[in-house]
C-alpha cells in the first residue's frame, strides 16, 4: 500500500540555521530586479500575523522573505513543491496543501502557527495567475481571518508575471519590480467587521493587473520570444472564433485557422498585423472575452469537453510521481470524471462534481516534459491529468470550472459575491 503524505504533522518553526539561508537565497533575485517594497503599517509589525499574498511567479516567495526578515514564517505550499525535498521544506516552515480542497487540518495548523507567535503566509489564489490579473478568492478567507484573530497584512507584488509569465517562464529582465506590503486589518477591526465586510476589503486589496502596471511604469520586456506560449492562455481567435488553433512564434501570436497575426510589443501591448483591427490590445481583456464565451456555453447547458484520452500521474506523497495509467477524462455540466486503467489492469476513477470545486489548478508544459495538465485533488491524492488531444485547452477547463460553480451557486439561490467563490 502506498504511503500517504502526512498532512497532519504539526508545522515546524523555521530552524534557526535555515533562517539566514532563506534570506540569502532570496536576495540575489530581489537585488537583480531592484525590487521596491512599499511598507504601509507593516515595517515594524511583530508576529503573530497573517500575510495574504498574490501569486504570479516563484519570485513572490523571495520578495516576501525579504519583506519580513528576520521574522519566522510558515508558508502554505502545494504538495508538488515538496517532491524530493520534504525535509528541507518542512524545516524552513512550509505547510503542505492539496489545491482547491476543503481542509480543516490546514486551519488547525495555521492556528498553531499564530500560537507560536510566527507569521502565517497564505497565497489564497492557490495558483499562479494565468495573465497577471487577480484570480478568484475563496469566500472562507474572511472566516479564517476572524478565526485567527491576529493582524492581517496583504503583499501585492507587481511585475512578476510580465517578467516570468506562467505560460513562458523565461525572464524578461523587468526592473524595478514593486511590492505593496500593507496592514489591512488589526485584531480590533476583525472583531467589529462582518465576514462579508472583511471579504469585500480583501477583494479590493487584491486587485492588480501586471500588463497595465508595465505600461504605467513605462517599462519594457527585454526578450525576443515574448509571445511564445501565450496561445496556451489565449486559445480562441477573436477574429474567426476558432478554438485550439492559436500558435505563437517569437513575438507573434497566430491563428492557424484564419491566418490572422498579432505582435506583442515590448510594453506587452498586442497589435494586429497588416492593418487589421486589433480586437484586444490588452492580454487580460482577451482572456476575459474567452471567459464570456465559456459562460455562454454553461448558461446554455452545452459546455462539454467530450471524452479526451489522458495519461495520469498520481502524487500520494512527496517522493515521486506514480504513472497511474491511461484513460479518459470528461469535463462537462456535471464536473470532472476521469477513468484510468493501470499498467496491471487495475481501474481507477475520480469524480469531482461541480459543487465540490470552485476552481482548479492547471499546468502548462509541466516540468518541460509532460505537456499541459489539469491537477485534480482529493484530501489524499493528486492526479496530474494530461489530455492527449489538440482539440482541448486546460485554460478553458479552468475557466469552465469557475463558471460552472458560479452557475451552480446562482441556481441554489446563493450567488457568489464579486471576486469570491
């Protein structure tokens, strides 16, 4: 029987000998990008307190480490971050979480962190932003803030997505980057505000747009293949409406169906070539247009990925991925269903109905060898599910997961508030 990751092991306070190491490992990138940290009520903030940070790149961790040093912190980290380095991550204070699962164990661990007098660090968007803008926040966030009863600060980093976007991690040399480190709630605030009021302030604090920030700061991307990989996010042509036939080369984005081309300028602006009209100069606007197309399918009751051939790798613990086998996945109005036949003929199933999943995590060309995937989680396992078809998009599945959940909430008479799920 496969040993499971021990999610319930109490969080370890960062070992004294590792605290300066985390700082030294973070400092070179922070200095290279000339990161400016703007403190607002946080410069002399003592633990315990809670930090909620946005999530655009691994650089987020480094800036946060610099911002709070020398204070001890415990970071909530996805299980794949622990692969092959569980001892190290536990001892620098990391707490394991399987993405987009309701996990009361994590809450107990965060309570322990603040009882220890340390800083609890949570990335509530639970994934890297796909286009440098805010992802949906869980509505349970306000309840967590009230439960912990300690000061709540937000760290919003700017420039990390446009420097190293999730869809192409090569550095664009953006500098200076910025981070706003702001005290949002005192313990007294949390006692007097309702959960809805807390959530509304959190949503407001988390508004950011890296492409808009890049233009506002007059900065440019120093990379001659800056559009490569963008078709993973912008999978539908706004000119002809065709899905799954976008491609990229160098600084250009191309629709293989109608032939239309766009160039991405160093400031991140998209422009159609040959004098054609530019539907969306701003990358996040194109992405939100795709969301509207998915929403229309959901509202019509027609959303369906069809049966897709998939390979599945399981991650029950932090030792290694286990090749579970091949099978089929379908994402439709009922949610996700995956059926796998293992290498020895054993069959496995995972079903995640719409109400159980307000969003999902996806990967682009994961580990540079297995392609795009959707990772689907239970409390005891994570399935990295790789579609083996070019007639699908994991980005569309992520958008559909959210839109299906929003539609479900409207149907039961409990619609989600803006920015929350």
